C-alpha cells in the first residue's frame, strides 16, 4: 500500500479553478498547528507547463504524470464539460496507480475519466446530476447512483459537483486520519465537518453555518450537542417553532436528508470520534452518542460502515501507532 499522505491532483488546460482548488484546499494547506497531519500535495498534468483555466487566468503546473508514481491518493478533480475522451497516457497512468494500491478519487466530472479508464466497472459511483444520464448511457457497466453526494467504494471514490467534492475529500481525510483531524480541518475551512455520502445531491443550502436568529441553524447546533437525548420529529418541530410540515420541508432543504438519517449520521460521527480518541467503554459511547445500547450501535455500525465499534477502534488505533 502506498503512503496515503502523498496526494497527486490531475490538472488540465481549461480546468475550473474551483474544482482544482477543492482537493488542494483539503489536503494542500498546512494545518499542522491545529494537529492536522501535513500532506504532500502535487498538482500535475500529462502536458505540464502553463495551463489555462475557465476563469481566464493561467496556472503553472511543473509536474508531469510521474507525480502519480508513489502517490497514495490520486484525485481527478473535474473534466471538460464537453466530456471529450481523456488522453490514453492519463488513462494508463490512472490504471497503473490503481494497480500499485493508490486510492483514486473522481470529483464531479472526474468520475467520467475513472470510468473511461475502466476503474469503475461493476462498482458503485456517482457524478454531477446534470450529466448523470450521459454517464449512464456511456458507461452502463457502472452502478451509477445519481442521487447521492459521494460514493466510497474502498480504493475508489467518486462525488457529485461543487460542495460535494469538499464533502468527499473531508470524508477521505476522516478515513485516513480520523474524525478529530477531519473536524479540525473542516473548522479551519468553515464548512460542515461531516455529511454522509448518501445524502441527496440537490440541496438548497449545501453548507449551513449557524446564523444568529436562524431557528433551524440554531436547532441543528443544539441537537448536535445533545445527541444523547431522544429526539422526535414533533419535539424538534416544536422547539424550532414550526409546524411539522414546515419543519420537515425546511430540514430537507437545509440538509438534503430526513431528520432520522441526519441524526443517525451525527451519532455515527460522534461515536467514531469517541472510539478514536478515548478509552471509554462501548456501552458508555453508545449512550453518549444516543444509540441507547451497545447492540443498537453495533447494528448501525454494521449497516453504515460494515464493521463493528470494537473492530473500528482496533483498526484506527492500530493505524495511528
């Protein structure tokens, strides 16, 4: 397995500066003062040199595809809007990186490139909803789910567009470095620390911060701090001073998911963090995260993460040493 802390980001002439910046922002910033491990991030291209962008300015990309040779994570952050074929040299470099054990990430239209390389055949994947129909027609051998933010299939991850790319990269940082590290990085970027991949792509307010006087934002912050308590839809609607119908609609607009799924995601995230950073018992963590019992937490871990709390703790602590 290649070192995960070396990240190669593939650029090209005419790339969107925003899409290129997403993995660079998550993995390329030095946040060591906040306890975030330092990643070596390399921007590269099959045609290095001065590359144009959709914003009209140029960027200097000195590295060629040799940057992929020992990278533990390889990110294709986007692709051309006309979905032109990728250069054979890039496709082969991606296949080689995959064969060496690198984690490959296709953000937004970058999923088209991974699919063209044959790396998504028979696997679940997603891409931007706007071009999902073209993706499904072009790559019927891929198990496309156009309704989710991102898909983690082990050594290959894909995401929807814009903010979902941030979610996917933060999820990967969480997987590699643990929940607390990813949360610290998210706080520095002032974005939501964890959104589950199975949330809907079309979200009216993809990144929601707490605004004074915003009842729903304040409610979400309060619930996140009281996950050990039982929460019903009616009780939350009453606390937000909204009707059940209005609250349900506003909640889905803000989070892209249901109250139940959001609560489950928050509880899982808290349990993961506590398993990584404390020696508290499984029973204690299950209670603190609001699962009620260790059995219930084990069932949720098995369904969402395909592991048990004990195995998750052993795996993370073993990797951290």
